[in-house]
C-alpha cells in the first residue's frame, strides 16, 4: 500500500459514564466509570479501497468513525486522515471528506432538498460548474428528481438516505465514511444505495469506509473487512480469507431414502436430525467427497447439500 | 458570506410556521405585558418600590426586556435547553462535519423571530417610562443608551453560552444554569436595593448583571448609588458585556474539547 489515506496507530477512546445517570445529581456528585470504546486500534487504508468495518453492537465502530471524521478527540494514539489530524484541523479536514450516518440527517429539515444542496455548495465552496455536473450525475444515479423539491421532513427513509448521500458527495470528497447507511431500508432501497457506492468508488476512486450490520452490504461492496470487538481489532484482511480462517465447520445436509435407527459417519459429527434429514458438521481436514462416499456405502441417499459457512456464521463465532 | 446564507436558511425554514410564530409573539407580548401590569398594580397600593417610582421601575423593566428579548432572539442557538437538544439529537455532530466556524453555525441555527413579541413589550414599557419620567436626555446619555442595550445583550448572551457549555457535561444541571440566566435577568427588572444583601453582592460582583442594567439606569436618572458604589460603576457596562462574552466563548471552546457526542 502506497501512502495510506487513513492511518491509525493505537487509537484509543475512553468515555466516562455515570453509573446512575437517572439520578438528578450534579456531575461531580455522581459515581463515574470509564468505558474503553476504542482500545488501541491500528490500521491503514489505501486510496480507492472499500473497506467494511464490522463488529457487534457497542464494539466501537461509530466511535472510531467519529474520531476519523473529527467529531471526537482521541484519548490516546495517533490518527491521520489524508495527512491531517482531524480534530486539530477540523475545518480543512471535513472539507475533504463525506460522511453519512444512517440514523442522522444533514439536510435542513424544513427546506426542500434542492435548497439544502444549494446551501452546501456555498458551505463547501464548490465551483458552480462542478456542482451542476455532480447534481446531474447524482440525479441520475440516485433518482433525486423523485423528491428534489420536497422538504427533507416529507421524505421516506430511503429517499432521505439517498438525499444525504448526494449531500455528502457534492463537494467531491476523496473519502466517504458511511455509518450504517442501509439501516431500516427495504431490499430495493438497499440495492440502489449499494449500486451508488460501487459506482462512486469505481468512477471517482473515492475511498469508502463502511459500517453495517447487513452482511449483504459487505458481500456486495467490500473486498476487505476489519472486524472489531470490545474496541480491539479481531481481523483485518480479505473477506474471502475471513470465512476460510474463522468460518469453522462446513455442514453437510443429507436426506436419507430410508428410515435408519442411527446414522453416523467418521470425520463428521451429527448436528441435528429430523425425520429422514440429518445435518453433519465437518472440519477443513475432511473433504465433502470423502464423506459422501462413506455415507453412500452405508445408506441409501435421496439428496445432499453442502453448506459453506457464511460471513454471518463466521462473525457469530467471532463475537 | 456563508453566515448570512445559513441564517437566512433558518429564517426561510421558519416561514412554514408563520402562523404559530405570530401567535407566539403576540402571547409573549400579552404574557410579559401582564406581568408588568401586575407590578404596576402593586405600585398603586404602595406608591413606590424601595424609593423608586413606578416610572423608574418601568424604565428598568423595559430596558431589561428589550435586551433579554433581543438576546434570546439572536443567541437562540445557545439557549441551554436548545443546545442540549443539539447534543442529544446529534445535530452538533452534523455542524462539526461542516467546514464552517462552529460558533457561527450555532448562531445561524436559531433566530427566534417570535421573541419580537417580548421585545415589543419591553419597548412599550420603556416608552411609557420615558413618558412619565420626562428624563433630561443629554447627548451623552442618548449615546450611552444604545451602548448599554448592546452590552446587556452581550452579557445575557454570555450567560446563555456558559449555560450551553454546561450541557456538554450535564443534562440535569441545566436548572442550576437557569437560575443564573433567567434569575439574573429577572433580577434586573427590579431596583437592586429591594434584594437581600448576599444576592445583591452576588449579582454585582460575581455575575454582574446589576452592572449592565441597574447601574447604568442610575446614571440616566442622575441618582447616586444608595448602596454606596462610586459613580463610574455606571460606565462599566460595555467592559462587562464584552468581557463576559469573550470569557464565555473561551469556556465554550474548552468545553467543546470535552464533547463526547452521543452513543448512537
Ligand atoms: N458519547 C458516549 N458517551 C458514553 N459512552 C459512549 C458514547 N459513545 C459510545 N459510547 C460507548 O462506547 C462503546 C462503543 O460504542 P459505539 O457507538 O462506538 O459502538 P458501535 O460499534 O458503533 O455499535 P453499534 O453497532 O450498536 O452502532 C459502547 O459501549 C457505548 O456505550
Ligand atoms: Mg454505531
């Protein structure tokens, strides 16, 4: 990787949280506890990558993104994004990035979407010609015309997300941070957003860091994933390798042609049995072909399915 | 300038609520006006308040209301209750993601036109005070009046900003802050001598709201301070207003470094 666009070294963020926040006591009269949301994370992301940032609820994904976008000041460690320290040079930094939080909205709530976009043109000082080009492109890619003149408050969740994506990219940022951009959206809306992200990455070389709990997002968009848990990196590498390394056992589902009192085969363990159907689990040391051979010597088989562990299984094992 | 654009966007967004805006403004005019009428009625029975005539108290009241109303309109984004919402709803995060000075964005985020009702009420009471007092306005006094008004706006604004800063840490503590902001300004509407000694000292020396309205009023009335402070205290208002604003902005910037966003 030549000169990473995002570089974290032992990045750490702790929060002080009140133990009994419902009490009406003043800050100094409460008991506090320190929560380490991000715990010495190091990583580097290169220009043009689309990286999935995964982890269970409370893993520290949003907190990391808030530091990378300059919203939060790190407690310890170093962080450089496009050569800058985000929180120290907030304004220069944010001028070069695009950010979408799936649960938030950047647009002016009571103004038509188009007016918000026009305001952002001034906020980011986008040259008018460039703005017009981008607007035309995004109108096509995100079908903005469907709601461009409606105020943000009247948009559906999917439309709001499309509008926010357009808003985040009007100023040609080189980097796009997406924190759960598909949350709460239906399948069609999700597809549209994924297609857009793919297109923006391909067409403009925008680097994308994306968090999500929908693994189809990851499968369709990311070659590389970073998995964190309790604020620590658990995995950083190719998506394909994640499943191979941590995916665990494969499953062989067998439908027998007959009722057998007992079914067993060496090299695999019986996981479940229901009527004539049985599911065996087997590790990487055994091939599916060998198992099927052994089974068919002993029993009459009606049907077979081999299931590879998917990312979901893999992550479930990791969390 | 980007500030003007953001501010006019805020005003345009408010246009949708034009009807409720008018109702709010009128009810503030009536509500605060009634408070003053209640005060006036007590004068009817007692004749004076700590030796102050009805007209003099109306002068204080009007000045305070104009200043506080204007401040509330212009510094609306820093109103601790509003600012607390910005934090909880994550709007502050959105502001931090824009390459525009944060304080300018907060100013532009809320311009409460409905406060015009309160300002109008203050102006009416002030006009009435001038009518009954028949003050001898010298050019110096006429020049100093707007200076006092602006100083009071800045000073009250500083209280709002300090209160907003507190909401970086606490939601519940807001009531404490309100004691200083609303309490301090309510106090300005009455002659200082009617208050308890420790309260007077607190609001003269610690949070000097008395210096921005009460003492300048003494100058306009050509009265010595019954509490014994020298005459030049009446001219400290601009220094106190600017100083307080500067300090509150510093504290705000320091608080921002401790901002922790919300956990969603
Ligand atoms: N502003 C805050 N104040 C206190 N604690 C916080 C704050 N923000 C996050 N936390 C805590 O830090 C930890 C990490 O939170 P974070 O929001 O980064 O997780 P996440 O990986 O984004 O989770 P999710 O998938 O649920 O969005 C959690 O324990 C959370 O409660
Ligand atoms: Mg999150």
